C-alpha cells in the first residue's frame, strides 16, 4: 500500500485533483474580493501570468479555461496509460493533506522570520485566499515550468544524465525563486536571499520527489501559517 500511495500520490492525476480545490477557492475568492472594499496584492506569479495573457489581447478567463481543459485532457491520458484507471482513493488524498502539513511545518521552521508571502491586509479571509493562489501559481512557474526547462537545457547543452540535470535544475530554479521575491518594494539583502534560496531548494526537491499537488498545497499551508502569525 505504501509503495502504491507514493507512486500514485505524486502522479499528475492525483496532483490535479488535490490542487484543484485550492485553485477554485483562489479564483472565486479573487472574484469576491473585487466586489469588496479591499486593496489586495495578487501573488507575483499570478500577476506575471495574467500580464502575459493581457499583452496577447486574449481574455484571461477564456485562456485560463482553455489551459485548464487542455491540462485535464493530458493528465487523464497519462493516468489511463500508466495506471489503467481514473479511480481516486480518498484515503490517499487524506494522507496527502497530512504530508503537506508536515512539510509546511518544516518549511516554516526553515524560514524563521523571513517570509515567502507579504500579508497585504489585516483581513484574515482575504489573505487566506491569496495564500492558495501563491501555492498554485508560484509552484506552477518555479517548479513545474522552470525545473522542466532547466532539465531539458542541461540535457541538450551539456549532455547530462537525468540525475545531474535535476540537481542543476533544482539549484537554478531556487535562485530565481529567491530573487523573484525581491521584485517590488522589498530591498535585496543577503540573509533573506539565502533563506528563500534554501526554501526554494526544499520545495524543488519536494516537487521532484512528491509531485506538484503536495508541493503546491505545502506552499499554501505554509503561507496560511504565516497569516495566522502576522494577522
């Protein structure tokens, strides 16, 4: 059972199912927050994605929906090919929540008094909504996209094996992840960069070993820990 859980829980299908409620909460939450008197700060990764879409003259909602259905088709096809089944074991999802809580606690210990998320208001609900978006979008960019790109570059340019390519991808994605958090009002400093770099290494290793779903929800739960500490 343990081997089956480890293999299936890191699969794209379980990751998709596990992370989907957080995505729904975030997107519906943003819709609700636009109708209340609240000045919110979207996570930087979300802003980056939406800005690219706006510059391409497409509607964000249409593009997001299209990407969602395309991703779902690929995930379903992969699941059917590898596991021959689309069945979901609810116990596995519960175990994934427990795993994410444990990893988020470790991340909280690593970060100390330096945070990955700026609390934008004393409004607890709004900040929790934003934390779900940070977990989904930052992990999508810095783990799913960048690690894949770096792995392929290492293999193509330097003919490295899969393990070596993953190590370099983890390292470079962690650097960009740390630097990304200084875009905006926060000034660069060595201590904050080092701590966020270590957090980036931790999340990248977690992604490689346990998949997108657990990594994204770990990130979101960590941000919620920070919210309850600071709000």
